[in-house]
């Protein structure tokens, strides 16, 4: 009985030991010890794959420790541990299987594993399958980013396996998209690749095009007689046709080893110099080699003797070209895959063109709203009152600086902008009233003198701004909720600041129309504009109306300055950047008509963006072409797009 008990106990202990061995990773490391210790990129692959595919929970820790150069081997028995520096000469070792410290050992008894960049890259690829399922969302996101940056066929299987187990909806969508892209690029099944291509064919993402483009990339190739079977031919090439010269064709033959290289004049001279024997080369005296024919005769003799490569004559070139076929091949061997990829790229290209047009339209509308906002005040002072105010741009500049000063007092950007808009109106309204009372009122009906006077005021205001704020650009920061852009897709986007300016322009259009059509000031302004004498006889004070109208136009310019300062640099020259466009907007749209100003701003915005799109590298040329176009336009429509009607039209 005792013997039977001891035998049973031994069997039980052996089973327990075997079970412990099955759950341990150290035996697996020992199996590949020599390869791991050497850590050569050429031989390490099977060891990394064995660890990664072992299914053991310690595998991830081993790989991470190894990649971070924290894995040490004890020389006495070859076992691997996690090493941590205890002091300058000793290291504390911890077992991978037990997680317990096994002791402290001198550095000379240990060997640190230092994988090079190539081995670390292989380890990183193996770690992806663990990181994709890590409990830490940040690590899962990092794994996806790593796959996007360096995709490989080996990553497709672990990525697919992790999708159904992904708890986060956002990361799951990223995994599904990345799985489709890897399927297109690396799946072994052409049917699966074609299905993924068709699924992504309407996607405008840059990553989709980056995945499809390599499938339709072509290289030039050549073969003797006929095209080899199994080659995915993109196009057949004929030497001498446009885009493929005979020289290029023969160079391809030389590169592929199908024809001898052409001998240049320098090659011939060098070969002749190397083969001088007894004062002759190929039987030709050296003294005669100053002639081309003598050099060719000598070189031909050397070639016949097998000392130099033979000369290639035109007839030989033509014969070589005629004996070979030239073609372009796809890098992707599957014809059906390249066909699907090309169809998808054509579909994407069409959608990209449509969306680029939409993006250009949004940019043009944004620019038009900026020009309209800058010109709406000028539409009052110049279009309605007939005053050529060259200082209008400086009112825009004053509004922008007002916003800057408010932000220095009120740090909250949202509150500061809300305060700055009415304050900028008040400041520039007061400045406009002062300017009208002190200067403009004495110069009505004298446009040239008005132009000169306001131009002088413009220079004075610019210098005053430089004296107060300096010459450096001042920041006018938009509120945080205006940061970023409204992104429709990878092609179409528009910043929230531009959207806000567009809405502001519409608001001021409505405000202006309300003032001119529904208020006493608007009624009196229209009366004074059409017939000042009759308006005065009806009890209207033309001087007061002109003062308030000029102040209104200046105040709106100040608000425009706040809006423009949110995306443009705030300097003393800010207004001068918009004064020309403002005058063009008013003149082209139709003097004295707010709808004309809106039409003029729209036309100039679209025109400028269109010219910049045709010639994106030269914005100065775009400005020049735009001015030339407007000059021609005014020749045919001198009163603008929407001409003023009524008695005032003849003034």
C-alpha cells in the first residue's frame, strides 16, 4: 500500500509540474535561446513569432521588456529575466512567469539584450496584436496609429480579430476602416480585395487614394519577341511615339541587358588611351587620332580584337528595337484588382473635382463676405454721399486695434469680442463724425480736394497708430469656439472664423437695409442724397444727416476691422490692404446701391479665387489680372452691375 501511495503521489506531482510548465514562457525562451541572445534581424523572426503566437499571458510582457532593452540573460543557466538596476554594479532580476524577484546579481554575470532597430521593428509588429486588445484605450489608439504609419500584411489578421472585441465605438470604426485598407493592399484573396475596393470607391480620404495608387503604379519593361505570359500589362509602347522616344527605348534595352551600351566620345577616348601599344592603337598611329574617323577606325579594331565593347550604330539600334516589345506593367499582378482600383480612382477623381469646386465656392463666398463687410461702410460714404474717403481703410484699422485693446483689459476672448464690436462702432463712429465736421463738410462737391484731404488723414492715422502700438503686428485672438474648421470631408472645409464673418456680413446687410428703409435717418439720407435742396425745404437738416450718415459708414468699418483682425495681422497698414478692394467692390457693384455692393463683393471674391486657382503660385499676378478685368468690365458697364435708378442716377 505504501508503494502504491508513493507512486500515486509521484504521478500527481509530475502532472502538477507538467501543468506549471505548460503555462510558463521560460521553456519557450530556452528553446530559442541562441537566436534570442544573438538578436539578429535575419534569424530572429521565428523566435518572435513563437512568443507572440504562444497564447501565454506573459508573451506581451516579454516582448515589451525585450523591445525596451530591459531583458537580461543569466550567463550561468541561460535563463531570461526582467532586469532593473540596483546600483552601479548590480542588477535586480524578476522572473517572467512568477513575477517575483529572484535576486540581485553582478552585471558581469549577466548579458543585456539590446535589439537593434530592425529587431525592435519586428517586435513592435508582433506586439500590435496585444496592443489592439489592451485594456488601455490609449494603447489601442497608439497601435492603430502605428499600423497606419507602417502597414504590413502580417498586421491584417490581428487587426481583424480585434474588431469584434473593441468596446469603444470610435476606435471600432477606425479599426474597420483600417481593416478595409489593409485588405485592399495585402489580402491574398483577390475577391476580398475587389470587394473592399468597391466598398471604399466613394471615399474621399487621402488614405484611400494612398492605398489604391500603388495598385495602379506602372513600370516600363521590355521582352524579346512577345510579352511574357502572366504579366499584367497596362499599356503597349512604341518607340518613337510621344512620351517614349527611341533613345529611352534603347536605354531600357541596355538596362535590361538586351543590348550593348552606346559608346560615348569620352568612353572612346579613354579606351584608346588605355590601349596604346608601341605608339599605335589598333594599328592606327597615335598622331593620327586627332581625327574622328581615325579614332573610330582604331576603336573598331580594338572591338574586333575583343578588347573593348563594340560600337553601336544606328542600324544596330533600329534592329534591336524591332526585335523587342516594350510595355508598361502594373506592380499588382491581378488584372481584376488593378481594373477595380483604376475604376475606383476614376470615381474618386470625379468626386474630388466636384468637391474642389464646392471648396473653391465656399472660399470665394468667404472672401466675398470679407470684402462686403469692408466695403459696406464705404458704400454709404462713397456710394450714397459721393465722398471719396481714402481714410476708410484706417477706420477698419482703428476697429481692429480697438478689439486688441479690449482684449488686453478683458482676458476672456468671448466676452472681449462681444464688448469690442459695439465699442469699435462707437470709436470709429465718433472718429467719422469728427472727420466729417472738421474736414469733409467743407469739401462737398469737390471730389479731388476730398481725395487729397482724406489721403493725408489716412497717412496721419497710420503714423499715429505706429506711435501708439508700434510697428509689430498685434494679436486679436478669436474665442475658442471659433477655433478649427467645419470639415465636410478631406477636400471641403471652411474655418469657423470665416463662417462667423459670413454671418456677420449678412447681419449688417439686414441692419443697413432696415436703417435705410425703415428708419427716419434712412428716409432723410435718401432724401438728401436725391435732392438736398428739396429735403432742406421739407425741414430736413442736410448737414446733420450727412454727419450721421458718414459716422454710420465709419462705424460699420470699425466693426469690419474687428472681424478682419480675427484672422489677419493687426498692423497700422491693415486698412490699406482692403481699401482698393473696397472701392472696387462699390464701383463694380454700382455706386449708391447696397445690393450692387453685395453683387460687386461676390463677383470680385469669385474672380480673385478663380484666378488664384488657375495661378496659385503668384498671388500678385492674381491681383493684377483682377484689376485688368475690372477695368475692362467698367468700360462696358460704367454704372456697375446694378445701376442706380431715379434722379440721383444722373448726378
